[in-house]
C-alpha cells in the first residue's frame, strides 16, 4: 500500500513530500486517510499538500477530505488542511510587481511611448516604457530589459526614484510599481510595434506640460530629476547577489 511521506515544520505543521503523491485515486485516498488520523493524533496544526501536475487527477479526492486550494501554477497545486481550528496559514503572494524607466539623454530629452492598445476613443497618452517583472528577476535588470524591449534603447541602471502601491489590480490583486532612473548608452529607437504605437525622445519640459500626459507620469519624472534617489547597495551576509537586491538613499 502506498504511504505518504511527510515531515513536521517548525510551526507545528506538516509538509507532505510531493514525490510520495501518486496519481492512483484509490491508493492516494487510502494513504491520505491513514495519514490524517496520524496527524490528528499527533496534534499537528496544518497540512501542506503539494500535488505535482502528473497527479492532478487526485485533487478532487483531496478536497473531499477537507483540503482547500492555497495556490496553483503550471507544475503543481498547493492545498492546505486546517487540523487545528484557527491555525495560521500564511497567504500566497498578493501583489504584482512592475517597473518603468525614466531615460533622459544629454539633450534633456525623455524617452516616451504611447501604447497601441488603449480604451476606445482615448487619444495618445504619453508615458514611460516599462512592464512586469519576470520570475526571479531583479528590479534593476527588469528596468533595463523592459526599456530595451519596447524601444530598442540600451541603458544602464542608476537608481530607484519612485514607487506606488495600489489595490484592486488584475484578478483583484494589489500592485507595486517601481520607477528606475536609467542612463542611456544608445539613442537610436527600434520600437516594439506589437504593443507600442509611438516612441520618441521628447523634451522633458514638453512632457511635464503636455495635456496628453497623466499627472502620475509627470510626478514620476519630477521625482527622477531630483537629486535624492535610492541607490543599489550591498549588505554583508546577504549572498549571492542573484538572490538579494537592496536600495537606499545615500547621503
């Protein structure tokens, strides 16, 4: 008979090994019911059950035993079972993260774009290039990548000058949007035509006085041309740099 493998975590919970989760509904149900009895007898608080994609067929059986979905992705689904009433279950990620780039050249011109897809009847609205971070990507890397993908202009990261936080974004999640000050190393524009309808260098003063620029975007640029901004720093003990990223206002 199949048996689930699991271990206790430091919070009094149970973490089931996904390698022990089989796709046979009969074997899985039997193993799960046996394990639940043991977890209850040992006064475990919460069970974390990661179901790999090859065993998605057993998800209804887990739900019949009281498990609920915590989060899911292409390769697995995570379910939890609250064995102790009121036990704390940390929520899954609740935010999207995006970043835009303020790119000003030596002629005091700002790199701006106008999105191809906008609401019907809405005229051109000039903004900064930017987009969402990819999994495992740092803010500095994402800003440089997004600007290059949308405009073809190469840049180097300088600092973080602005960020905003709001709720009720995509799928009801919250969203944090950072703005990076970037230094252009090239000037030629190669526009990403799939998403962008216009891309050009606009004098900063014109951008700040343009009726087709939202106040939010004006605030971003105003913040970026101030002297104070958050520089990228390192902190001893937080390695490797591929994992950690820190910013601070330097005196």
